[in-house]
């Protein structure tokens, strides 16, 4: 019988065992053009999700948690390494491009990990799980874009891999309130859901 016991779903965070994950908060996703093409997403990202990500990242750093970033970024210039869905939709962000960089508002620190991915869940196209195990982390606070796509898929995959997943409901967003709330309701069984204000003192 395994001696490893994962904390209860709603137990307070242990910063030493926690990664604050920032998903796809990059220039190719959040940019001035999105204010016109994706107004709900742009507004809620600017006014709610990004400020709360900033607070969680600061608290995580101060409390000793790992802060880890993932960005949509092909490994090859023609994107031949992309997942099937990205190829079908024509979604290709070239390696090293401006669009692949994390936005300045939540820029990575000097020694923080940034993982390029080409799938909705970073578990499928990065070594994220391997890194967590190496660093002795069992809890992931999932922030970023989009609630009903990469956030959803990552939360479910992490839970299935035996990790405790935590979703700050006001540190992620998508293209409409309906989609955001529907996604939170759909994956709530796979994670702890909380507001940023609740998690900050636990990280600190």
C-alpha cells in the first residue's frame, strides 16, 4: 500500500509542494487586436484574470512555491510537430516569435520555467509532470487562458495523474461568461475551486 497521501481537496496550500501554473498568457493570445475581435475575453483578462494572476505569482514567489509558465509555441518553424487539433485549425505560433512570449504583466522571473506546448493540456506535449515529480510538487494552482479549453483539459489530466489541482475561478477567463461558468461547473469535480483572495494567504 502506498505511503503517499495527497492532501484533501480543500486543505490549505503548502507552498513548498505547490506550483503556480500560468497557461498561455502570451502576446499571441492577449493583445490589442483581441479588444475588437474578442471583447469579453479581452476585458475580463485585463480587468480580472491578469491582475489576479499577478497577485498569485507574487504570493507564490514570496511563499516559496514554484512559478511555471506554458506558452503555445511550435518547436519547428513550419509547425510540423503540432498536435492534430492545432494543425486542423491552422493554429501555429513560430518558435522564438513575439507571439510566443509571455506578456510583460506576468513575465517570468530569472530562474522560472517556461514550457512550449502544442496541445490543449500541457501534460500531453511537455515534460511538466516529470518536472513536478523531480521537484517534489503535488499541487498545481492553474491560471490563464482559456477556462473551457486549456484550463479545463489541464485540470482533468492533472487530477487523473494523481495531482491535486486548484483553480482560482477569477484568475482565468474565456470568450463569454456562459462558457466560463459552464466550464467551471463541468470540471469542478476534478479540482478545488476558490477565489484568489482565499488562496493568497495560503501561498504567503
